C-alpha cells in the first residue's frame, strides 16, 4: 500500500513537497516514484527511483524537481521547485514490486497540485 501526502496550491515559481510512504521497505520495491495526470491528459511519469538508487526524471521537470529516498520511513519525497502552471495535475505515487508471477504495480491515492500564474 502507498500513502501519499502533500500537494495543494502554489503560485508560479513556488515550491511544494509530496511524500509517498510505502507499507514495505524500500529495498523490497523494485521501482517507486510519481506520475501525474493533467486535465484531459494521460498519466505520465514525473520521477522514479530504481532499487539500484538510479533516479529518472521527465524532461519537463529536470532541474526543478528532486526525488529523494527516505529509507528510515519507507518513503520517497518529491521536492517541486520553480513550479509552473503546467505542473498542475493530480499526482499519483506508484510502486513496482516483483512477485513470482511477475511485476506488480501499486498506486497511491492521487493528490492534487494546483499552480496558479
């Protein structure tokens, strides 16, 4: 299970922080990160962290968003700086774990991020 927190309203140029807490330890999760879905758009990757520690970011957020791993809390945090109106979306935490039958995807509840111009 994934529990998302954070989000809300920010002005352009401002910052917000999202957190995703997993019910499993991070070393048991193959991949964990954040996706977002804007109005009328498909859900797209924002940033994720592989079990190897490698971080991956969408081009649109590189240099502005930072994903970090909090091993003690079984959580990942997405620090979003220099926010733009186009960052407005519902953000979803996602995790991929491995089972005997293959990868298993889990999603947290969405959290709304609204950036005003």
